[in-house]
C-alpha cells in the first residue's frame, strides 16, 4: 500500500493531489485564470510568483481533505515537463524539499502522459490505443502499443490548437481562455466564412498558424471595409475547421494503425464540438472511446498521481539532482 502526493505546476494552475492504492483522497486546484485574463494569456513571470503564493495553502488543504500527514506519504511526484520553465521549477522545488525533509523518493511525471492516464479515472486503458492530445501548448497524436510506450505519430509544426483558439478569441475581443467563449458562440452561429485548411499532405501532422493568421486577416480586412463581423458565424466557421483537422487525421490514423481504443487528453478535450464529433465517429464501432470528465481536462494533480502510481510500481524514481525540462518529449520518457 503506497500513498503518493503529486504536484502540478506546469502552467497557471497550482495543484496537489494525494492517492492511495488507486483511490484519489484529495485533488486541490488553485487556478490563476482571473489574474491572467487581463493580459489575454498566461504571463510566465506572474504564473511563477502565484505558484509560490499558492503552494503552501494548496498543500495544507490537500492534506486536510485526505486526512493524512506528510510523514505518511511514501513518495512525492511532480511535473517535470513540458511546461513553463519558471512554473515547473516551483513545483519541482516543493517536491524536492518535501522529499529531502521526509527522506522519501521523487517520481518525475510527464505532463502529457499524465493527461493520457487521467482517462483511467473513467475506465481502464486498452492497448494498442491512440491518444489525441490537444491543449494550449500541444497538439499530438500519440500511439501506445502497450502500457508506458509512447510514439508520436503526428504533431503540430507551429501553433497548438489551444493556442490558436486563444489568439482567435483575442482577435474577436473574447475573454481568455478562448476555447470556452468560442465553443459557446459557435452553437449560435452558422458556418458562413470560408477558412483555409493548412498543411496539404498525407501525414498525421498539424499546422494551425495559417488558420489563425487567416482569421486575423479576415477580421482586419472586414473592419477596414467597414463591414460588421458576425462573431458567432466566425466562431462556428473557425471551430468547424480547427476540429475538422483533428477528425481528418483521426480517419487516416484508423486506417494505418491497429487501434482498439481512442482517448482524448488535454484542455481542448473539453470542447463540446470535438467530443460530439468523436462520439459520432466511434460510437457503435469496434474502437472504444474514452472522453475524460470535464474536471480532468484542465491541469490538475490528480492526473499526476494517477500516472505516478504506474511509475512507482515500475520503480521509476529520481534523486534531488533532477532538473525540470520544459521541452520534454513524451517519446523520450524511457530515456530519462
């Protein structure tokens, strides 16, 4: 029986969770969204400072909810990467300090792998599977032949899909994070604007920079002509195009790989249209689908401890000389 405490601080959420033999005892999240909204996106330096302020209160609340003390913890897990370098450092230093004080091992966790394994809160993973990782900083198709085996078979060549949503929202005067208002307004609009689909090849890779630029240019040109922007229609047109690119790559992947299960992971997996399209495509087929609960789509430490349990059983630990890696690739996990 092992009790693992995990810390997530890769971006703008300070979160600590505690798990005991598969049972999630607590999962406390302190979000910084309100502080970053005025800037239209995450300010890295501000995020790091807020992690410093939030760490102790979040830790105390997580321990109180779990009804345990720190000396009962068997290992301390933390997000090693990818993420914002300053933000990652705060979580890592908290974990190191606790590990040194209580003479317990450290478990380095990959942020995107944790998003994938968060789906185990719904039901067990079945291999081989395809994970569609869609977030503010990442867009990847990750193929897993077996447990803890990650192969990137497609990835963005520029902007991530979530980043694209945020920048389009800012162009339209919508609040941050952009995915929520765009998803909401698209339900009220019609697909009337013609937008380009970048990267015309047969790969599983993505490119969202051209789509973002096309929306910005369209808005600027229409405003220069004195024309009114039909915001709901543009949101619908943009979201259809952005999500359509994911569905197009999914079709290719299903034809090329042996896939028993598809799982969504990352913040953009909360998008209602993407969820709807995934169900429309896979329900009733021989490919199982896991869509994570909304609470588990944003960054949280529950996903960190869920994956940390696997790593603990595999004997994957590290000492206090470890450093974080903001560019840590998921397919380099076993080389750590």
